C-alpha cells in the first residue's frame, strides 16, 4: 500500500484493528514455547483468530509475528527460521483476508528485540539489521503496512523505523508502551516520543499494551497536543494478574471499550484496536461505536457522523439487467473494432461474501483503461467461490467479466448446466476454457478430478451450446452466444505439443486466446513465428509487474509455465530497494509494446496485480 493511499484512508475514516493474538491462541492450543512458531505448527488456529477478528469488524489484522525476529527466535533455537515464520504468518493472514466480507489491510507486526539490557549490548548496526531482516520478510510476502508495537525504549523504536525506511515505502505505525505514570519504563514522555520520531516518515504514532483504556487516554491527549499525524491506540483489557501458570486479564466489558473508542476518536485517534486480554467482542464494540464517525472534512481533530449507503440490486432487478444486455459480448465487439482491450485478473473470495471484491472491482473498473475483469477458477485446486457465480454478481453491477472455467470439478452434464445458468441468469458472455490444476496441488489432495473432457473438449461443449444444442445433440430451445477464450503458453517446455493443442482449440471454436504471463516480447515473437507469422485468433497477452528479485527468481524457478529472461532477473537484482518500481517500469514497457503489436496479433492485455492488491495495477497507466 502506498503511503499516500494510507494517509487518505486515515483522513476519511477511523480504522479498527484486531485485538490480542496470544491469549486466544493459548485458549485454542494451550501453552507453547513460542507463539510465532504456531504459524508453522498450528496455522489453522492462527487463521481462526484472524477470522474471528475480521468477523468482529476489524479492518486491519496484524500478522502473528510480534516476536519473530532473529534475536528472540534464537532463544528457541530458531534463529534461522525468521523468513519462514514471517512468510507463513503473512500467508495465513492473506488467506483470512480473502474470506472477509469487507476490505482488510494486513499489518506486519514487529515487536522489540527482547530483554532490554541484552539488546543494549548489541551494536546499533546489528539491531537495525535484525529489524530489517524481519521487515523485509514481511514485505516480501505482501503486508500492506507495518505496526511497530510494545516498544519501551525510544531508541530501539527509532532503530526499527530506520531499518524499515532503509528499503521500504510502506506505511509505518509506531507505538510505545507506557506505564500508569504516563511515561515509558525508560522515562520517555509522549511529547519526547514525538520529538524523536517526527522526522522519521511514520504515518501514525501511538501507544499500546501495559495499561487499560482509561489510563491510556491521558497519554493520547499528550500525543494529540504535540503530534501532527494521526494517532493509534491499542490498550490492554486492564492490569493482569498471575493465577497458576496463566496470566489473567480483567473482564473489561465490550461496552467499556466502546466508550473508550468514542473518547479516543474525539482526541484524534484514527487507528483503534486492542492488546493483551482483549477479544473479538471488544473489537466489535469499538467497531460499532466508531462506525458512523469520520474525521471532519476540515482536517481538524474533531469528528462528525456520516452515513454510507450501498446499492444492492434485488434478484428481479438483476434478472432484468441480464436480459437487457447485448447478445454478443462487448469484449468481442471491441476486439472486432480494432480497439485494444484491457482486463484485470482477480481471484474469487474464499468465503461467502462478495462485498470486498465488489468494492475492489468497482475501483479498478472506474479507470478508463480497464474494460473487463477476468476471474480465476480454483487456482492451485484450492476452494473458493465459483468463478461463474462471482461473474454473474459482477455482471449484475454492470462489469464485463471473463470467468475461467475448469473441467476438473464437474462432468459434462454439470458443466453444461453451469454454463446455461451463467448465460441466462448471470449475464455472462465471455468464457475462458481451461483444464485446471489437479487436486493434488490443493487443499483437498485426497480428492480426484473429473476431467471427462479437457480444455479442448470444453471449447467443443461451448460451441455446441452456441449452436443451440447440448453435448448429446438435443435442442435447447435457444442458443447461447459465448465469446470463447482459451489459454496458450508461448514459453511452454514442449512447444510442439502447445502448438498442436492451440490449433485444436481454434478448430474447436475458440474466438480469442490469453497467454501465460510473459516478460519479453521476443518470447511471443518466437512462438508467432512457429505459427507462421500470424495467430489465427486475437491474442490477449498476460502481464505481471514483478515486485522483488526474490519473487522473480521464485517464479522463474518454481512456477510451471513462467519464464523470466536473464536480463529481467538482472535488472530486478540490480534495482535493489527500488525493485518494485523497476518491476512496474518493465511491465509498463510490456504494456506499451502490446499496445503497438496489432501486427503481431496482439489485441489486448490482462494484468495480474501483485499480492492481489488490485488497485495497485492501475499504476501501470501512469
């Protein structure tokens, strides 16, 4: 997430974060030697905690990585697992976000390095290096921002900020922990913290842990009197006490936290959450309390109430819109008219809600350069909402779609039934026919794929539906008119087999093809030469902005069907900290090439957003 985008969100509304992680995990899996290790050993438990906070209304969830730095992990013999545990934590958080009903940001949680007297003995450059190692691992896997929390030493917090700013441009929330006397255990006052951090390019400053809501308010008031950026607040449930081998927090009521949330909002807090002892009930109470509070349009620290409305079409209206659409797809009309078409690829949500993906698609489709949305179907054989069902929902809101349809999950009867429903009820007019990844790759490796036909057979099924008959030749009493797309990989390992299958897809009735992501025009030109210099159908080329050298290296070596040229790998490596910007520059060049490659059978491009941050793909048009 860009800093300016994060700042704009804080200017528009109060963001609610999650609450305690460790105490909920304790209730689920019992005492553990290292909470961060649960990202590997009990991923489902961590996922469940994220999910419960999201359902409670959290708009920001923090990764389970508070202690996942080299210094702390070394105490458990896990110093070499920094990247692994941080990567796993982000992956779990991302999976929880994908099932969310609303948009959720993922914050990389970074805590202090350990017992303070031991940390002070470390050289300053080593402290920075330890923080940088963890932060880099979090950013590599796709966090949206960083939350530095529970720091009691101001110099250590400043070092953590410096470590992040040495390579990252993501937003940073910096928090100290204060005692009931209103200072840190090192004697730092809130105004001292601001003086030290105000030149550090942080986006919010605040306090978390140690004390409860009421004792935190004076700290926040002191920060508000000095700081010129938004404030964050994540209090404990109150002072804990030790009972047996457990640390127990008081039963602060959710209503109590709701009152705190309103007072904090008046002070100027724009990021609200909870720390030790807080639960989803506390977060839900705060989310409800600030739901209609937004920062005043004047930019002052006061707040005003607003009400947001969302249009939702009822089933009758959705059906009316579907019936009223043109019988041929707008996509095909644009291609036939010689206009360059642009699609953005999205993944269906894993849960039962489409509100968040609808919001994202609405923003993407608002850009004049984007014509349609193509929708993955069970990528890597993982369970998610059906692509054609999601396509119907998006079509009902006026967005043209290209759902991917795989032959893995249904027999020919089921495929035809789904396609007829997508046409008649969903308003779907374009289909990308694919075979689909085998179940052995996914969440249910014990299952078997159907595969009565492959993608070539699916094109034949679609062609018969377009002619008004089913697979058995029986009349449908009407005909579909799908625009049929197929996949083609110009850098396939066995080019001869890829050419054969492509020609069969065209013969079966394909109208256009979409390539695997390519990173060099020469890859397409070599394939086109094998085709005789011209493709028999229009080509929509896949483009994917790289964001880091490690990502490029992994894609090139571990993902079948993707080839990244040595020159591109070298450029990404050479770019260093500016790798993301370089990746977008290279993708922008590819997009410019595609725009001018009409003579090479290129009719458009589909764009793959990094880490599913779909709005960020719009940067290619700058």
